């Protein structure tokens, strides 16, 4: 390899990495969907029992996040709260978990816990819906000024 420029060596190395990544991707694709993938599809189809069955034995944060969503959607709010909190402990900036936990507290009418989570979600993912949810929680806690500010931000993003 004497005489090759540094740029040429870098290109060869990158080509090797791309080839290895391509091989790994092909191997993974050949395996087909995982149980977690199938559970996500079942959840999307609102087959909560089927999704939970597919998640049995899977110990991972993505599986816990899906379990939390299922429990929230089936009214098992205290279980959902605990699972969302577990995900957030490991991944504090997980927007799905922040939103899920805020929704649980909103459903439990515990806006004093929901408001900081809606604020955090607005920081992580500033969209009109998050600002609207924050405004509604602020209205319920009689924070008129905060609600007006939040709804204004929501309208700016719509």
C-alpha cells in the first residue's frame, strides 16, 4: 500500500465499513421481523392482548415503552406510569416516554405532575399538540397566564 495517499486509504477503509454494514443489514433483513416488530404491528392494530403476548420474555427499553403504551391504552394507568418512569430513568430525553407519562398523569387528573412533563416535551419536540396539552393542563390548574402563553405558542406552530 506504499504510495497511496491518505485520502485513498480512507476511501478504502470507508468502502470496507460500508460493505460490512451492508452485509449486517442483509443478514438482519433475512431474519425477518422480530417479536418486538410484530408486537408493534399488533399494537397499531389495537390487538393489545396479542401485542402483550409477543412481548413476553423480551427485556428491553423499547419493549417496556410499548408495554407502557399498552397499559395506558387499556386503562392500567399505575402500571403505565411505572413503566414510563422506568424508561425515562434510563433515557431522560425519550420524547415518547415523556409524552406517555404526561398523558397518564393527565388521565389521573394529576396536572401538577403532568405540567412539568408537557413543558419538557415542548422542549424536546416543540409541536402545536404538545403546547396545546400544556395549555389545557395549565387551565385546569388555574394558571391563566401560562395557558395563554402556551396556546399562543401552539397557534404559532399550527
